[in-house]
């Protein structure tokens, strides 16, 4: 049976995590891949390291860059590395750490609400999607903190974001969509 | 190695049907990139296309892996011809109404939005059902595609209402788009080997049709649009019998790969 070392006490795995901790999302350079919940697991097999990653959006152009970054950076540890893409369970913004959410906010991107709180509302119908959201569901403006915000467009600068506007300070901002 | 197809695995044709649907609609909608009616919608349609092409890639990769013998996602997307594509005819139609003779038309965003609404309302149900499919790899793809498709439905539904219940001009154009496209949705329900495969993967096509009709009826009512009567020619794109439009779409999509058949990029 192939050996899979215990994650907590294997020094190579700990080193790998230290390296992975330095890798950031290619499109949002303030959060790490681990913060984002993209890097799921590091395994130590007889024939080298295996890193399990879960892709975000099906068509996210950053995924190949991310795979490359993981492979290149772990190569410095010496041994062979393979990256395995795992689709299920599907990536969700709920995996984002609280630290990551705070970093997004500081960077000017409103962090996603928990999917549990939004639920199937993602698909609920209303003539004006934003106006239906009650105040606690609306993203707070990352600049001034106001909850008086409104959706400008379902899609923002990348697939994972929507475009909002603050009605208080009038600044436009990206909202990381709950996914 | 044992390569027998176990009953749990979805038949290849069914996977290609799902993949071709996503690929062809993704390619069609991507025509708006740089030409969208407003900047936000230009970006929206490019993002919707990215999702669809991403879904198609996952499905093509799955087929290629199972088929082996040098098959890749690229050979499936770029080196098959019209008679091998299994997408619904609805998805290959240009972004405008029917034309006669040598008439030419500009793209009409109403056609784009109505089509996206009709197909997203269907695919939300299909992906939700397939999330529990006995084929575990298909289920994994369905689970993530569902999230994206829900959002596409929200986007197209929002615009359906905004434009349907908008000005006289926008209402008239949305109704014309619906009148043009409606007959093609009949293809969703004709029973073929693909629906048998869907059933085997846990889908209840009668329940899906009911759910789709409920979504569509509610959406059209809010948008003050009238549902056309069924009837007329029932298209057969999923059985590889296509309209004249698919060839042009594929020619544009495939020409680069075919001009450089060994190209790597």
C-alpha cells in the first residue's frame, strides 16, 4: 500500500505549506491561494508531493496560472510534485477564511456573503435584483462601510465579481459574488 | 486495463450533447465581446461565455480521457464537423430573427437575452438533477455548472423583465425574439437516446419540463410577454441535423486550429 504521511507531522508537508502560503491569487494579489480555499490538501506519496486544488469558476482564466505557480514554487523543495484538480465538492466562497475576507475589504473588494445566508436567492426572481435585498444582505461599501449600496451590473471585472455602487460615498466597487 | 463502460457511466453521446450545447452557445455569445450594447453587458456576455466554454472543456476532457487513443478536448472541439455536433439547434442560431434571401441584419440583443433565458431555465434543472448522477465525474461537473447557470438565469431573467416590461420598442423586440425562438424549444422534449441516457443518469424529463415551464411562465408574465403556441418544425440539432448557421459558427471557431493542426498554445 502506498504510504501517505500524516499531514500534521510530516516535515515535507509543513515545508510545502510554508511555500504555498506565499502564493497569491493571480487576479487578487492580496489573498493567498490557501486563504481562497483553492489549495485544499498536500499529500506526501512515495513518489513525491501531490497538491489537490479545486478550481473556482469553470472558465476562470487564472486556474492554469495557479497550477503553474504551485508546481514551480514547490519545485524548490527538490522532489517531484504533481497537481491534481478536484472538482467535487465544488469550490464555494464559504471556504474563504475570515482573514481573506478582511484582506479583500481592505483592498476595496466587498467580500462575499455566506452562501448559507443567501441560499437559493441566487436564482430568485425580482425585476431589480438589488432592490430586493434587505439591508443586511446588501454588501457594505468597502470604502465607507455604508449599507446603502446598489447593484450596477451582474458581472464585474472578473467572472467572480459583480459591480456595485455606494449610494452614500458614490464610489463604485466590486462585490465578490457568493458562489 | 479494464475499459468496459459500466452502467454508471453516462454514454459518450450524452456527454458530447451537454458539451456541444455549452460550446456552441459560448461561441455564439462571445460574438458580443467588444460589440455589446453597453459596456456592462459586453463584460457580462464575455463572462457568461467563459463559464460556458469552461463547462464545455470539462466535459470534452472527460470524453477524451475515456475515449483515449490520442483524443483531446481540442480534437473534439476543433476537428469534428457539423454532422457530429449534438447541440440543440436553438443555440446555434444567429443573434437576430429570420431573414429572407440576401437580407442581412444586425445582432439583436433581445434574441441573445431571450435565448439565454430559455436555455438557462432548462439547464438549471438539468444540472441540479445531474449533481446526483450515478456517473461521479459527470455529477462533479454538474455541481459546479449549476452555480454558474443559476447566475446566468438571474442575469437573463432580470433583463427579460427590464426590456419586456420596458418601452414599446423594447417590448416589441423581446416579443419578436420570443416568437422567433419559441418553436426551437420543442426540441428539448423529443425523446431520443439522449433523453434515455439522461433518465439513466437520474433525470425525470417530465418533471424537468414542468419545472422549466413554471420558470418560463412566471418570467414571461413578469415581463408582460406572451408565450407563443407550440407548433411548426421541431428542430433536431441534438440528433446532428442542424440549421445552415452551425457551419459558419464552426468555421470561425475552428479555422485557426485547422490551419495549424499541430500547433501548441
